[in-house]
C-alpha cells in the first residue's frame, strides 16, 4: 500500500474528488429530469416496480462504512462502465423505436451518456492517482443483452435510469469519503487500505 | 334360430358399399355365406364371412342378397336392397396441414378433397369448425364449397382470429357433404376429422407475458390482448392508462378487448399485465395507413437531378422502424429510388437522377408503412419543369458611359433548353427596370448580357435570375446584387 499521502497527491485527490462530486451531482439532477421525461414519453407508470437490471451492480450496499477507498472506486467504476454500455444500448433502441419522433429524449439520453463516460474517466483518474491498476474492460464490452420485447426494453430503461440516479447519490457519498485526508496507518480506512 | 337381420349398406365412395347385419339375439354368430345378384341374368357372387360385414359394389338400381348363417343352427334370409336404401356418407376428410401465422393471427388450413375416390365430378360442401377451450367451444363454423374432379385436389382456407393465436389453443375440425344428385339413397355429412391443434402459450410451462407482442395496427381496430400467467394468479390488465374487464380464455390466460383503438403516441401504447410477482407487457403501435401523396410535383434545377416534392397528407402516427417509407419509381427506365424522408419535417422531397437522353419521366411515388400503402403518379417532361439554381458570381466585365456588360454563372447543364434571364436594374434616378435576355443553355456555363441606354456617371445595382425560355416554369432565386457606376460621358 502507498505511504501516507504526499501533500501534492492529497491535494490532487481532493481536487479530483470535489470535481467528481460536482459531476455526480449534476449527473443525478439530469438523470432525474431524464427519468421523468422517459416515463412520460414511454407511457409508463412512474410507480411501476421493475426487476433489477441485469448487468448493473446495485447502488445499495451493506456495511458501506467498512468499504475501503479502493473498493469504493472499483465498484463505482464497474457500475458506471455498465451504465455506459446500457445507456448506449438505450440510445440505439431509442433511435430504432422513436427515431425523429422524439429527438429531445434522444438528446437528453446522449447528454447523460456523455456525463457517465466523463465520470467513468474521472474514476479511472482517481485510481491512477492511487497507482492502482485500472481493471481492463472486457475485450468487446459486456455481453450483448438478450433481444428484449419493446415493453421489456421500456422497463429496462426505467430500471437503468432509476439505478443510475441511486448510484449518483452513492458516488457523491463515496467521493466525500475519499476526499477525507488519509488517516495515519492502522486507523479507519480512507483511500488506501492495509493488506 | 339366429336369423340374419338389420342388413344395412353404406357407401363412402359411390363405388363400393359396406353391408352389415346382425343375428337375432338368441343366435350365436358363426360363419355366414353372403350371396348377391343384381338380377336373374347375372350370376350370384358369394362370400363366406364371420364378421357380419361385406364390401360389395354399389348396384345401379337394386340387388338381391341371401345370407345363410351357420350359428347355433342354419338359417337363410333373403333381402332386396334398392339404391334408395343405401346411405352415402363420405369418409371424414384428412387435414394435411394447419399452419399458424402469429403476426397476423391467421390459421392456414390445407386438406385433400379425395376427389379421386368418386366416379364422377361432384359438388362438395366442407364445414370447418374453429374451437377453443379444449375444443369445447365453437368459435366459428364456416361452409366452403368446391367441385370434386376425380383427382385429389388440395384445398386451402385461411382464417384470421380475433384472439391472438398465442393466447390460447385453437382447434380445427372439418367434415364434408357430397351432393351426389344422381345417387338416390340418403346422403349425410361425413364424420368430423380429428381436431388439429395450434397450442397457445398458456400450454407452455413457465411461460408468461402479454400477447401479441409489439404489433402495428390501424386506428379504429378492435384489439384483443391476453396475459399468460400461472394458474390461480390474480392479475389485472391495462391498455394505456385504462383498466379493462378481462375475459377468461383458460386457466392461464385472460384477455381484454379494446374497441376502436385510437392513434398511439410515438412510443406506442403499453398493454400491461400486473401479476402478483411483477409486470408483463407489450406495446402496440396504432396508426394510419399512409395518405395518397398530394400535389406531387417534380422539377430540375440543373438537369442532373429531378427533385420531386409532395404533401404527405395526414400523419401516420408511426415513427422510426414503422414510419412511412417512400420510393420513386420511373416506369420508362424501370429505375427505382428509395427516398430518405424526415417524418417530422413538413416538406417531403425526393431526388431522382436525370437519365441520359431521357426528358420524359413517368413517375410513381409509392408510400407504404406496416398498415398500408398508397401511390401517386406524375408524367413530366423535365425540360418544361426547369427552375435553375441561383445565378452566381454576377460580375461587371465591361463598362462605358452608357452601357455595362454583366457575366454570371449557373451550375447545371442546360444544353437541352434555351435560358431566359431577367436582369433587374436599380438606381439611375429611375424606377427599377427589368431587362430580359435569352440565350442557349450551356453545360455549367457562364452567361453574359449587355445593358445599354444607361446614364453616364450613374451608380446602378444589378441582379439576375433565370428560367427556361420556351416552357416557363419557375424563376430561379435572384442572384446576389452587384453595383457599378457608369463612366463619365466622354
């Protein structure tokens, strides 16, 4: 594990964390707006219960407090990589199903996808800062999801956006946790953890 | 004594008939000798049989039968069978195939008419029954007519169900009646064929969902959707935001009926089934068939491309994969072009290449979407539909005190026509004047014109537009203006 933070690394990490917090906050606001537009555009019931979306780690996590900083980053990274693929799939389906009929929803979806991609890169930066290897992405990305019916596509989209909104909240909390100064060795976990 | 009695003869094919009899109750059936003869002149034909049934030819009019039974004791009985006593009951038809077409909820039935069985051409009636609910509920029964031609002909019949075939099992049975007018005996319907079944999704273990899936239908249609669920599961179904009363199709299938469906939103109308453990659903796209394209008009601006425009009429309400597709077909050349059209934009445009040495175009604009299609036609001579591109690079190339020479360029090849160009002259203390000049069309050329009778040392503004000289259609847009002051008088 790296020695306690050098002042410049700590400063750099806090800067990355605070920028990440702002990015996640903005992303959440946009996702919530997108969710409302999506529910209306797709004629869905906002209260509809949706099964967990295959391929997306749940935002809710047990013993959140005990997670090391690296675990937080790695779980965030895995989630947002999954969201990036799912949002790209949703965008593709939106073009197939709605085309020019609702370019607004397409634009909003693309904007959120852009933010998710940016946030994913941001997480990778944080991991690099900790001289942590960036886990490789599966060669050709996640396995192609099964061909869903249109209603299943609509429900999956609802599930993806809901879970993404949850993750944005969790990411803010995770980054705030990471932003705290690194404790002296042996104390409560910050970013680094002792093997 | 075991007298032979109740002799009955039935023919299935007007050739042969099956005669059966039984022995009076006290007798035990043993071997019997069955003899028949048409008349005194023809020799008797005899059979020995234990089964109490014999197949013999159908007589022209009548035959005399003698049955000598050897049960508990010998007994002989004679019968006279007239044709009128023989029943004609065709064999139950054989269904060759029953094929479901799920997207259209259509059953395709094929069967053989077994015409080769009969000695001559006959009129046949076929009754077809469609059943549901374990073949207990007759949904529809139709009668189908055909002519038998002494050959086995495969007949086919299609039926479109108002309930999607996925929703519950559909059974088909068929029977026939042969209208043999020359046969004087009693005639009757055949037995029903064994029922052929197209199993519904409610027969598949673990299956659940709403059907049909992701259909495109016309506004005003009456729609049926079903929810396939586990037995005894409480469900409710909504169409859009409205709940509907459900009909039970089977223990695992309930359906709703939506009448006179209205146009759906661009993302379709959701049909949702709320189960105890989750949601199932389908999406239906309710839209219009494309309208006949109105005001189809075609012109060329450069003799390289013909640009056709039209008014789409009523929007179809269908988008993306389901949107209306347009193609421009030209009959003379047989060339077909598909047009890329943005459903949201009001104007509809499609380009067709100008073909070598072809001035007249016999266009058919075809429009189609999953609900229907339409077309408009237009016969046009493109030399009479010229609207040149905007003249460019208007330049003054010569100038003295009373005249000015202008030059401009027009993209496009106009060698098939003469051009008429109009030069607007402003300034010079006088009203705006228009000066027309015509010239042979060139191939992406530069054109010139001289303006005379101008005032010396006077500032003028010029701009130009062009059209076809011989068959005026439309002016081009005006070029950009150019300003010039004539030189001083000498």
